[in-house]
């Protein structure tokens, strides 16, 4: 500790503040994250206007992160040169890590300087914005890169969720919603349920659309765990809520989820009319993701029913989209 303290005293005030700020990260950070989280100013929250599970309003663009200033790069390089942090490349992106003993020392210094509260809030807001910016890309051409980025930041995202759970549940819900696709694809239903249920308990009277979407995410996690009874209950409840709200997209999401049961041969006779209704609605509304999902599930039902020609025709229609 004496050696670390001696090295710390040799730093400039700006370098000292930066080192203390870097202690807030778990598992390291990028230059972009270091720039915003360790800043003296709050990280702008931004907005992701979520319309449905898989849809946001592209007319309201998400504000990009600012460019990293040269002086921050120089201070980071100085800390690397003084062996207080180290850098490594992951998937083409440079990340900066801190040794455990130095991180403990820097965190103590941050607490002494009353920095921890603002750092933790900036940390949470930054990773919320990152998760929301990556969410729309998890089903596109950039998906591989986006999943890798979230893999690298998983410890930081968990830390942000933990802080939000105790201090800002509304932000925690936004993080949980943004990570729904990631958790599902990575096969992490238990973690998805843990965090999503946690923030929902803290928000008994939150935004009805966001709450309904969160319950849809819980339904998806239940399906992943083969808890079909809970899946059916949640999707029915969300269908009712979405219809009461008059939200066409959310109604389609709920019907789309329920149609998965029919695709697996469960409750086919009761659900097929809903699937056909949902397909017609999705085509009218231009909700392409839902249209493709309904076509796939109807194709599965046709195949189960011994109608392969019909199944092929439905699959071909979905491929054209």
C-alpha cells in the first residue's frame, strides 16, 4: 500500500481523479466508458422510445457517445506507463484494466473524496445507454459484434443493475429490457428473471407499456426454462393489458409469444385463430418481425398437422420478408 500511495502522490490532480474514477468499473472499461463515467458532469440519459418488444421509434435517434478527447487518452497512457493500469485488446477494442490491490486503493481514495455516489450513477447511466444503443443491433448484421461487446461488459452491466435496483429502479427496468434479447440468446433465463422481477417489485406503478414489455420478457425466460404454464399465464395477462392500452404492437408481441405454444403442438385449436388474427394485424401494421414469427409458427402447426405443402408455402412467404 505504501508503494501505491507513493505512486499516487506523484500523479497530477487530473490523473489522481481519473485513477479514482476507474475503480468504479468491474472487469475493465473502454476509453469511451472512461471518458463519460469519470467525467465531472453527469452522463446524459438519452431515450430509447420502446414501442414494443422488438420495436422502437427510429424517428427519435439515439444520441451517439461523444468522441474521446486527446487529453484523456494521454492521461490513460500515462497511467499505463506508470503500471497503475494495463491495457489489452479484445475483439478489436482496447480495454483498460486495474490490478485488484490498486483498484481497492483507488476506491478508498474515491470514497474519501466523496466521488463514489456520482461515479456509481454515471456508471449506471453509461451502461444503460450502451445496452439501449446495442439492443436494436442484436438482430441485424452487427449482431456478432454487439453480442461480443455485451459479453465483455457483462460484469459492468450487472453492477449497473445492482446499483439501479437500490437507487433508481426505473433505470434498472430499462437496462433489463435492453438486455432481454441478449439474455435469451445467450441462454441465461435465470439471470433474466432475477433482475427483471427485482426491478418490477421496486416499481409497482411504473410505465404500463414498459411494465408489460418486462412481463413479456419474463414470459420469454419462462419459455426458455420450459415453464409453459407460467409462460401461458404471463402472455395472456399481457394480451389483456395491451388491448386495454390500445397498443397494437404490444398486442402483436403477446399474440406472437402465445403462438409459440401452437408451434410446439400445445393448445393448437385454441391458439390458431389468434395466430391468424395476429398475422393479419401484423401485415396491416407493417410490423415485419411479428409477421415473420407468425408465418414460422403457422408453418410449424401445418407441418405438425401433416400439411407439408402449406408449411413450405408459409416458410417461403416469410423468407421473402
